């Protein structure tokens, strides 16, 4: 017998995929829809236009960080410095006169610091063979110290109105920051999924030795990946500063873990070489929905921490199961 569809003997066609295996790639989106439905049944206010708009406002900064974190994790790394880059960008946003004329220099300085942090992380990982955990932890602490020395522990100043608009305003109910997230996601999805550099990222993350044998400069690819993560974290910090309005030295705290958890939940492998930006963004959406539901149901904010821990354990267990 011949398998007509594939032109090979039927005995080699393999068993038909089970319904569960067919649904596996869509497990997270299905889970997200079910969570939203359940939350809406428990509290109709959850599905109100105001609450949905508020969730989108909160999701944009995390989503921007997740895009950069996706590149790093696919390259077998992780970036703990993103939260410190975000806080530093927020402090820079309030270090000028607070007028829109300062937006361009703020952007250039903030993104420059983020990219420079990424270069430092990449060099430590590739040239000095420092583990990504220790390398990015070190740059996080260094940035934190510089930030505290600069602000004397108490940042002051106003965020330019343009950042306030970008971070907290809406157009016909659609937040401007979610529009920015969509644009960035589209640009970096094309870069990762359709470009030569994207193929080099997956090959390097899958097996750096193979990448070198194929003529790929694995060190350069890794450094660029960290630069992307740092630059996007800087942008996320500026967006978040516009959302919160009042800046302190801890803006963005927790985003380093949240972005890693979102990426892993979205199917990005900690072993490198697998996953994509869209999955990571779905993971971020799950976290935002969970955190919002906790507050809307009137539970103490401490439940967010407990649930975050449970989500981390579940994501780790899911990752191990998928690897097997």
C-alpha cells in the first residue's frame, strides 16, 4: 500500500496525530480565552470596556520587554537587567525640563543606555564565558548603583506630555502604547522569522558549534540579541513612565521575571533554538489577565505574588514535559 498524500508506503506513514497533539500549538490561546470567559462570568466588570482598555495599557510595557527577552532566550540566555534598564530610562525621562522638546534626546540617551547594557551583557557572555544569569545580574546591579548615585535615591521632575500620552492615553478606546507594541511586534517578528539574521539566531541558539561550522559569527549574533533586548527594555521603560506618571528608582521591578515566565509559557525553549515572539506575547497576556482578575475579585495584592510563583512552577513543569 502507498500513502497517496505523501507518496510513501503506508507502513511508514506513522500513526495519525491525536486531537490533543493537533491542539497543542493552540493550547495557550485557548487557555487565555477560557480564563477571560471564566473571569467575565465571575465578575461582569472584567469584560467592561474600561477594564479591557486598562489591561491593554498594562500589557504593552511587558509585551515590549518580552519581545527582546524572546531573542535572548532563543539564544540560550536570559536577561535579568531589563528591569534596571527600564528604571534608568524612566529616570532619564524626568531628568529634563519635562517638555515635548526633550523627547528626542530622552529617546536617544535611554535607548543608547539600553543598547550599551546589551553590548556589555553580550560581551560578558561570549568573550568572557560568564553565565547569562551572572552577567545580566551584574549589569542590573551596576545600573542600579549608577541610578541611585545620580538621583540621590529620590528622582524628581516631570515626564514629557508626549510620553504621558503614549503611556496612558487612548484613541477610540485603543491605547496608543498597544499600537506601539503591535508595530514593534510586527517588525521584530519579521526580523526573527523571515530574515537571515533570524535564521542565524535559531541556528546559534540550537547549537552554537553547528552555527560556527556553518560560518555564522555566533558571538556577533548573541551580542546583537542582547542589544535588541536592552534597547526594547529602554523603550518599555519610557512607555511605563508615561503610564505611571510618577517615577521612582524601582519602575519596572519584577519585569525581568515576568518577561521570562511569559516567554517560557509561550513556548520559547530555555534550551534555545525554539519558540517565537507571538507565543511570548500570548504568555504576557495570560499574566496580565491573571493579575488583573486577582485585583478585580477583591483579593489582596499579595495574591499576585503567590499566583506568579504558581505560574512559574507550572511553566517550568510544562517546559520539561515539552522537552521530553
